[in-house]
């Protein structure tokens, strides 16, 4: 029966109208060799890379279905780690735009990501309260750290030590020793959620931001420093200037009395607080990559920037203070106060400036340019990215806005959409502007300011548009000039609906003032020009008892359907405005409706989540369909058919058949409420707008859609999702990325098929040898077509080729679900491969994993004793060889480095930077001395 009625599938064609989602952070990325120009921002399930200089989108890192929840660029600038709402993490290559690595280990949204300073490890924190450390190079999980009781808000690696710091909404900051994978210290000095933290002063100070206006500062002393008795004491401040801060310090010290000094790897002591100007909680707290500047913001539009003094600058300030103190003591004939000179926390971390953005800030990123300017990129709540420059050489540094990316979207939710008659232009209108988009290029070609728009239409001819507003006005715009031609006070309340008459001579509007008004187009003489211009003339009015929510003409223009606040739809004759039918049955008001092309059916969508299909001849209800999980916000028939689309507050768009009363297809893509949609006049395109600020275009393909197959695919997807949510087994302390996805099962079947082929071919070879022996001559051996396709390789070599094709991140998953009956053959093959020295690293990893998960069965199998003994000998020898080669290569590279340094008199990386800064300091000192002499 599925083939009796054929439908065509609608597929997602594009996402536009979105500059950036406010769900995750913004980050500077290095692209085309430039830093500080390109920024990566979340855009629903994708990541957009914007050129802040040109205001153009230069790269799209495409996601799957889930929203992006976290971003983190790698230290080398070549990769971007992206966390998603479902707990997945994908690492993208910024050169190719492709996803190279995928990690699945969290059960909820990823909330924090951080690379270590070499970029080899990645740590992630999630809403599931767990922290996972990943090996990016080996594409696998290292270990899972449990201990927090609420959402992880920030994670930080320490450069010098193998330590990790995490903070959470459970008010705790935890220190983890990654060598032993345990929490060795917990900071409990916060009384509210810890929303962010930063390491300063070469990781000797920790700043934490909480739910109040304080930034708490903690001094860090590592165990090696505690043991070193010869080291002189620092002259820096160990106490806060405020008495309240000193009381907090005493409290924290009493809280730490139960810890034993020998168990401590690091000692944390509170040194005071920096007071923010904002009174609300910290939303984001961060530093630039050099740790010279600290910035934070709350739930308002102000970014507070602080400068962190380096050790040299602190020393200079101390010397100045000491000189003043000595001078003062000399005048008062006192002894020299050696111990009393200290710097306060406020002097070490100084406020630079406050940056006032145009709207609420959601996140920021800082980068110090080579010119000495501090670049700040702000992601705002209203779909805007702003870039500010801070000139540090000025006496009073002031942030200057250098660019603002806004044209790509609206500042607020789009509440109305319309297609032009030629299917090319799309109109979208929100609370502040009307935009016209080119459907093929998705570029915004016109932006016009308007009042809060609720409904819209293209005037026949597509040269003007009309907008109905929340204040009851009708605004007429000319598209050629992008100007407002006329504004009319149409209704005393909001204009909820507008509908063009089928004869295209006028239109009808319905408002909150309980009126339906009829309008006609007319040409009037323009005062400023000789030519006539289009205008609107009010001709008739229909007064009703309830607010009008929606109005629609029948295609023959004989009937007018009006949806009212009393949950009914009333149908009137257009010519006499006499009552014809009343459609009642909905339990909540009808928010949307439409009449099909032949005028036989009317479909109504209500806030009660149902869609009802009625006959327009007698007003009988043909069928009531439970359409969405929330209110049905918009409904429209496909032109020249009885198919219609509905949009709901549940974020879904659904297609229905009004003749068979069947659900055809669900268009999933939006992540929040869908407010409206529009179909092109030819029915090939659907455009929709959502609360997630995105506009999505859907295109009708030539691919037929059969309902039975669609239902089957839906059931399979639901089954896969349920399997993915099952508890994942953990072997030892290693993370197993065990999600029986389609890709994992595919790789498992490939390995199983390869081993079965190896068995068959070996049996055939044995049989062939027996035949040759019996015949006394060489008989031709038929080669397997698969082996011939690989260049006539041996069956054992084919198994190795299959192993190489399995992704490193999926290898352990596949081996975990591999039946034990295949393991003995694999172990024998591994012995053969390792003896030949082929792919020793890959094979050793697989071998150790198999031994770990099948230890009992392997050791109890007498047949495998000799195989294991052989493997022991060959593995140790081959691994030693590989280690020797690696050591030799490292020594060779170190030798080459020293040769180049000696030849060119330059140093690599950090050494070169330090030498350059040292020269700079000496030059400045020399200049000051010359000036002092002069």
C-alpha cells in the first residue's frame, strides 16, 4: 500500500540568519597564519569561523544534530575541540574543516574543555559531574575522574606539574594528581557555585569567580618549594588589605587543619579578594594566553579587565616602596623597616578598564597582539559578535570597538516569514528589523528598521512589503530604496494576522481589538515626487466579540475564516460579512489555520497541541490529529495539494496528508521553539524560524518517501538511541568508548569477516597441498577475489590491512564486543606479525587489550600457552627495538637543533622569546639611564 501514494522527501538545505548561538564560548583561532583576526563561535549544531575584519563567514565546521556546548582551540592553532549537548567531543582540523577525532564518554552536555600546553591531552567536564582526560594523538580515553556533585564549570591543566584543577557548581575546587588519578586536595572556601577560575603568575596564583562580586585569590606553593629551606621568602603579600578577607583566610586555614602536610602535593592559601563592580555572579572568567591580563563579566553588558604584574614588575614596585620607607624612617630616625614593606593584592592585580558592550555578554576571549594591543572578542546574547582593541601604551587605556558582526541575523526572535511570488526572496521580521534574503545565496540584501513585527506579506509585484506590528500599526516598505513609505494605525491592539486576497487587490487584517479590517491597494500622489506611490485604504470592518488570532481567505474569495480567542473558528461570507459556519472542538485557542487550494478543507492548529481537519462545505470535523508535544504555532498547506506543514513549540516541523490523515515526515533541526514557517509558491522550499535565532531552509528533493520505510527507519533510530544510553562497561581504569553505534558494529563485522576469510583460505590451502601431493604435481590454486583486489596478498596480510583501517578511537570498542572464538586466531596472527616487525605499536596495543579483557579464558586455555610464550619473547624484543630507534631519532634531532643554533646563533621557541624580551628590557633600562643623565 505504501507505493499507492508517493510523497517527495524534504531535506535540510541551509542554516542562515544566525551570527552565533549563546550556548557556548567564543574563541580566537589561528587561520591562514593570522592570530587575532578569526574567531570561532557556536551556531546551533555547527561552528562558524568569522573574519572580524571583513565581517564574512570563512569556514563552517559541520556538526550532526546536537547543539554545540563548548569550544577550545588547540595550542598549535591547527585544531578546534568542540563539545556537544549529547556529551560527544569532536576535534576539527581548521585547515580542512573536517572532523578528525570523535570522543564519546559523557552522558550529558560537555561544559568545559581544555588542552594541555603541548596539545597531546584534552580534558573535558560535563553536566554528568565527571571529568575525562583524553589522549588526542592515540584517539582514546585515558581516565575518568569522579568526585564532583554538580556540573563542572572549568578545567585547567598545569604546565609544569602533572596536575589538574577543576571547579564545579557544587562550590568545590578540586586538585587531581594525574599520575595516580585521584583527588588529593579540595578547596572549600566558597559559599556559592564556582563559575570560573584562572591560573596566574606562572601558575603560582589561582583566581576563582563565584556567585558573588568577589574574585578570590589563592597562592599556590608546590611540595618541592616547601622542602627547599634555602630559598628566600617572597616579599609578596600574604594577606589581604581588607579585614574581611583576613577572616576568610583564617577560616580556610582551619578548614585545612585536618590534612597532613606529607599528603599535600600543593599548598593553597587565600591571600585576599578582588572586588568586581558587578554585583551578580561571574559568568566567564579568563586570561589571555600569556597570563598577563585577567578579565571577567557577569550577567550584564560590562567586561572588567585587569592587568597582572609580572615578577620583575613586582620586584621593581617593592624596591620603590622600600626606598620610600627607608627615606621616611631616616627622617624619623628609626631603624630600616625591612619586613614591613609588602604589596597588596590590588597592587599586583590592577584594574585596567571596563568595556561596555551593546548588549548582555555571554562569553569573551582575549589575545595580546604583537603590536602591544589587547584584542577582545565578545559574544553577545542578541546574536552579535563585537571586537574591541585596548591600546595599552595610552596613559588611560580605553577600549575601542573596531568591528561588529550583525548583518547575518536579527537581534531577537523572528516572528514572521514570507516568500516572494518568484520563490527567490525571503522576508523575515523580528522585534527590531525586517530583512530580505536571497534564497539561493542566503545573503541578506536589505535590512530595514521596524517596530515589533507579528505578521507580514509581499505586495503583488514583490516591490513592497507590509508588516503588522504589536502596537497595531501597518508599515509599508519599498524594497528598492529600503525605506518606510507609510505607517497606518490599523488596530487598537496587536495585528496578529494578515492575509492577501486571492484577487490580489487588497488584504485583510485581524487584531487584538476584536476587529477584522479589509484593505485595498491604491496609488496616491507622492508629495516629494511627481510619480504616484502605493498606499493602503481601509474599506470595511467586521466587529467580533473576541480577539482575532488568525484570518484566512478561501481561494475563490467567497469565504473568510476567522480564529477567535474563545477557541472557535468562525467562517463568514466575504461579500455580505454574514455568518456561515462555526468550527468548535479545540480546548485552547486556535493559533494558526489554512485553507487548501480547492477550498474543500480547512486545517486548524491550536495551543492544545492538536490539528483538526474540517470540511468547509458543512463544517464537519474529518479528523483530529495529536500533532506536537507543545502548542502548534503555524500551519500552511503545500500549494496545489492536500499536504500541509505544521510547526510546534516542541522544535519540530511535521508534514501531514489531509486526505489520508497520516503523518508523512518530521523535519528535525531546530533546537528550540519554532515560531513560524513559510512555503514557496511552487512548494519546493520551506523556510522556518526558531527561538534559537536560526532560520532554516528545507528543499523538496526528487527522492520518493515511502511511509512504511520511514516508520522502520524511525524505529531503528529509537533503538540505536536507547542502546547508546545504556550503561557503558569500564575495564580497569581505562575509559572504553563503548557505544554500540553503527560505525563500531561495522568495524567489528569487518574484523570477523577478515578472520573467517583467513580460516577458509588456510583450510583451502591445506586441502590444495594435499591434492598437489596426491597428484604429484603443482595444481593451480584459485585466488580469492578479495585478496586479488588487494594485490594478491596473503590471507594473514589481509587481516592486518583490515586492522589498520579501524580508527584508533574505535579499535577498543570493536575488540571488546569481539567473540572469544576469534581471539585465538588473532593471537597467532599477532605473533606472526610482530615477528616480522609490522605495525608493532598498533598490535601491542590490541594484544594488551585482549589480554586484559580475556585474561581468564586465555590463561586457562592450554592450546594458547606456546602462543603466549612466543608472544612474550617477540613482543619484548620488538618493543625494545622500537624504543631504541625512537631514542636514536630523538638524539639525532637534539643534535641537529644544537647544530642549527650554533650555526645561526638563534634559539627555538620559548628561548628565543625570552632572549628577545631580555634585550628589550636592557634597551629600555639604557634609555632611562640616558634620560636621567640628560
